[in-house]
C-alpha cells in the first residue's frame, strides 16, 4: 500500500485534461487546483484506487468528478455502445444533488458526450426507469436508491462499470447503508476503479476500504481545519449588544458588507430577533435553525447558493448539521437519522461563494468558531470572518485566538475592524428603537409563524412540488414575518445620516432629487462589484478613518 503526502504544484492545464473540461473549469473561475485536486486527479487518471481524507470545502467533489469525466470522454472515443460507466454514491439526496450540479458545470461544454443523472430523488422507480434506459454515462445516487434500481433490473452495471465513487464514506456507515453497499457489490463487475472520499478515517471507513478498494493509495492530506489567513481574514470588533445591533444595521444598509453573508447567533430566538430587527429596515434575511425541517433548510441553502438571497441568519452551526440532538449524542444516535436517512444531513452541503461570516454572537467554543468560519473561503475563494465580541464573550475569543495561533503558527490572526461608532450616531437612535421593538412576544410569534409556514410549505405542498419542481423556485424563505409593527421611514436611509466620507462609496452616491437610498437596486450593484472586488476589503470601514476635515 502506498502513502502519498508530498508537495507538488501541478496546474489544471498540466493534467492532460480535455479542453472542454479546462474551459468549464475556467468558466467556474477556478484558477488553480486545490491541494486535494492536485494530488488526487493525476492518481485517479492513472487508474489507481484512492482513499481520500479531506475536509468539506477542500474541493473534493471536483477532485473525483474531473477524472471521472475525463475517463469517460476518453473511453467514448472508441466505445461502440452507450453504457453506464460510473456510479457515484453519497449518503443524502442533497449531497447527490450537489455532486450532480458540480458534474453538470464541469460537463457544460461536453454535455452531449457525458450524460449524468441523479436518481436519488424519492420518485416512483417507474418514473426514473426511462432515464436509466438511456444509459447515462454517470449515475449519482444514494446507496438505497441505486440498490432498488439494480434489483429492479433498471440499472445494469456488471458488464459496463469502470468507476465507482463513494463520497462522505464515513457517513455511509453511520446512516446504516452498510448492508446496501454490500448488496450493491454483488451487482458490480469484478474489476473497476474505486474511490472513497471521507472527512474522517474512522474504523467504519477502514472496513469500507477493504470491501471496495483494491491496493489503494491513501491521501491523508494534513490540511489545517481552516484556510490560511492569507485566504481567510479574521476581524474583531468589541461591542455590547445594542452597539452590535447598530453596527450590523449600518454595515448592511451602507453596503459595507458585500457578497453573500451568513450571520451567526447563538440561539433560535436570537435568529428571529435579528431577522425581525433587520426586517424593520427593509433588510431581508433568511433564517436557518435546527427547528426548521431538514428539507426546508436544504432548499434555503440551495436558493442562497443560487443567489435568490444574500443574507442568512443562522443559529449555532452544530445544531444545523444534525438537528434536534444534544451535541454529545449527535455522533452516537443513529435512530433519529434512520427516520429519513436520506435527507437529514447537512455535512458536506456547500454554502457556495460565501464572502463573509459574521459572528453577531461569538461562538461558545473553538469548534463552533472553526465550523462557522469554514463556511467561507472554500475551495480557493477568499473570505472574511467578522466577530462582534462583548465583554462576557472575551474569554471565548481568547480561546479561539490561542487555537488559531497554534494552527497558523503566527501571532494573533485577529485584526481589529475599524468602525467608529460615533460617526453613525443617527443610525444608533434608529437601531435602539428597532431593537427594543422586537419584544419576546414578537419573537415567539415569529417563530411560530415561520415554523407553521415552512411546515405547510414542506408537507402540504410536497406532492405539488414533486409534480411541478420548477415552482419551487418561487418559494422564498426570506419573506418578512411582520410580527413587529413596520415603520416605513426606517427602510430608507436619509442622506443626512450617512457619514460624509461614505457618500462617495459604491452604492451610496448622492442622487439629485432623491434624498433617500432604497436598498434593492443598490444591493445588486454591490453584488456586481463584489465579483470584481476582494471580500477581504469589502468589510473595511476605511472611509471614516480617512475622513478629511
Ligand atoms: P467541496 O469540498 O467539493 O464541497 O467544494 C467546496 C467549494 O470549493 C465548492 O463551492 C467549489 O465550487 C469550490 N472549488 C472547488 N474546487 C475549486 C478550485 N480549484 N478553485 C476554487 N474553488 C473551488
């Protein structure tokens, strides 16, 4: 068995990939391979079985998808028949959907030659059968769905399969798919190339390894659990609760934060408090917390990724991953997951192109900070974390700081975010009123209202959306909840309250005949600019520092 751990710096164009794949990669804006891609792609192209351990966000989906596509393109140059060449298994429907979407992006220029279908959705087998009759080159599925089709004779791999990938392999076992995987093996040919990707190398993964891999190369990439500080900036702002409220309102309303943003708080109540607070200023947000059904959460993330909305307010990251379980039991309990084992997971679910993570509440432990921060700066993208810290939270900050110093081997990575509160005095008055207006009763009502609406969306309309999937796009999760009285004047930003130095910044230009600054148009222009600008700079409130007298 080989172990591979050496450094190299191969670029995509040096990997002998088909031009159409290279063009698709360029279109995705990926300038160079991530570490895992650099290591895994050449090995997989050589035909080796590989076990990859890599953290979520490391680019592992493309690390196995690119060689799968390349191999199919090559084989098809001489193939006489259309056949299913690759089977990609993942533990949840959402992950299958995500993998399929990466493959669709990568095959955008060769979609006639490389066809991929996702059979994970829970529709009638008969409905999916015609798709399989066409023998797509790549089939993506959960183990259970693949097995059903194999048993029904809709999918025949014995003579045709060249490649099998199992993604999030550690979850395959914890979701109780062991039996299915073993049964699937009986339907596979004797020889095929296999790839296992996993965030951990647990004993379960090791047993899966001996079941499906043959003399594999093991890629144990010693990646730090967070991107380096050159890619991921950590900002810090000392502020008490009401000041936090003023700052977030000013930052969002003045477009000092650009790009997609996740704001984290520590409780579900706070999620709604912040949503209702921002709602008063006409700032729409989508709430994500462990109370909402998993399918709704995944749909919200999907829409966020598609750019339907830019701001998510989320309660603690861990409770989002495995809802409803106390932290200590999350890893152990399998019964809860079995209820709907194909949709209860959000590990590996990718919040795409998140530029900023804001800790409105500072996380209560180092792990949570790492989880939250890991939602940005994924792949090779830049990202920023801005943490608001009050006096009580300082002790948690110190622990995180200590941890980051250790993993980055440098002195504190936290930079102070420049924000002069006295420059936004007028914002402060509005903020105080709006913050106080969100009473406990309003929060409770909002929670109930949201959960009722979402459960209605989820169950009553399920059949409808199954039949009319396109209509799902109009189902929004960032609607105003209106449990706080709306004061129209708060949604505008009158010119006189904008700090003078900021008036010249993008999106806040002075307009003749207009004294207020509606958000909608400006947000999109900010978003447009974001594509060009570096999110690292987008959070800096330098304008005020450079104020001329
Ligand atoms: P994954 O670990 O596969 O979930 O990928 C995490 C994120 O990284 C996804 O949003 C990808 O679009 C992005 N990504 C993957 N490869 C690259 C790359 N070479 N350069 C930049 N971003 C990438």
